[in-house]
C-alpha cells in the first residue's frame, strides 16, 4: 500500500494517477526541493568516497 505524503491516506498499489484522490496533492512533486537536496548531499558524499579511493591508487600519486 502506498500512502499520500500529505494526508497519510492509504492508496491502492494499482492507483497510478499523480494526484491523491483525497486531498488532490501532486504525489510526484510533493517535497521535491527537500528530496532533491538530500540526493545532492548523497551524491557529494559518494563523490568524496570515490576521490579518496582514487587517491590511494599508486598511479594517481605520481601525477602532479
């Protein structure tokens, strides 16, 4: 079961519309800015991990 993020109403798993049938909230774009910011923070953390991994490789240390 899916839930509406705003009114917490239960929606059927086969309900494919983009708006909640109870409160008319757009399910796709509700809290879009916050979710986008969270994704950006996760991507930055993953990028930092990759940079640290690449800096440990021997062929990267000799390049200047």
